[in-house]
C-alpha cells in the first residue's frame, strides 16, 4: 500500500513539474511577444497601403515624415463646402486650394506663391458668372476678368498686346501713382511707340504722335476747361508751333 502511494506521488510530482515548465514557457513567450510588439509598434501601426472600394470620412490629412500636414481634404461642419488644400514646406504656406459649395453651387480654385500669398483666383458663381483674378506681389488685384454670361469685362492695371515675334505692339492701362490716368499706346514692329491716347483729367485729354525714334512730334487735345490745344515739336524737342499761342 505504501509502495503504491509513493509511486502515485512520484507521478504527480512529475506532472506538476511538467506543467510548471509549460506555464513558464508560455509566460516567456508572452513577455517576448510583448517586448517585440512594443519595439515594433510604429512599424506595426504604420499603414503603407490601403485597398478599399470606399472610405468615408469628413477629413483626410496627408502628413510627411516630420509630422507636418502637406494636404487636407475636408468637409465643413454644416456639410456644405468641401475643399482640397495643398501646402508647401508646412501647413502655414498653402500653395493650391480648390472647393465646391453644395448650397450656392460656387466653385473656386486658387494658386499661392512661396510666401503663401494668393496670386491667382478663379471662381464660377453658380454658373451665372465666371471670374479670374490675378494679384501682384503686394496682394493687390492686378487683373480681373469677369464673364457674366453676356459681357466679358477686364479690370487690369496694364494690358499688353504682342505679335508673334514677341514685339510689343500695344499697351493699355493706367499710369502709375494714386491719380493714375487711362492711356493706350501703339507701337511699330520695332516696339517703338508711335501713337498715344490719354485722358489726364488735370491737364489734357489728347492724342500724341511719335517719330521712328520714339520722340513726341505732335500733340492734339482738349483741356479740362473745354479749350482745344495743339502743338508741333521739332526733332530737338522744342515746340515749333502751338495753339492757343
């Protein structure tokens, strides 16, 4: 009887030892897996490729390796305006943007320079009018082209016409300064000004003719006091004749 009890105890001890080894191996396996998982967490969490037939979200950001947002696709909280914005070196220097309003039907597209200032803006206002606006370095409007479905209107500081060879043949715009006046100049094939039309409200509304050296030789116009005026100028720049005397 004692021999059987001793034999059974020996078998039980062996089973316990075997179970302890199995448990220890499982614990070591879990610890090893957790350690590897922690060390490789960034690689495991990083998604290099997504294959899906449909992705639904109100905002999608594209972030570079330094953590800076380089592109944003988003929908406004009122679910009206959806926009796409692309950035330069960081999210403070937007280079391109576009958007669509579901409520008004307005669409827009804008380009920005390296400093993040708008240089071109195009918009279609619910298919009733289309406009293209060009800005100068100071952010002021340089040219604005508007089509309202009936007329094309161009608002610009200067408008230049060039021929196929690249020579300037006409310039129309406003002179520099706060009191800039409208003018139009015509040029020959050598880009030499030959005809000028101007409206100087404080001095003269007139027409000027230039020789092939670009020297003003004839001026004809009317003063703000409704008085006619004319002058003929020699090659030396001196007035040969004028009226009134």
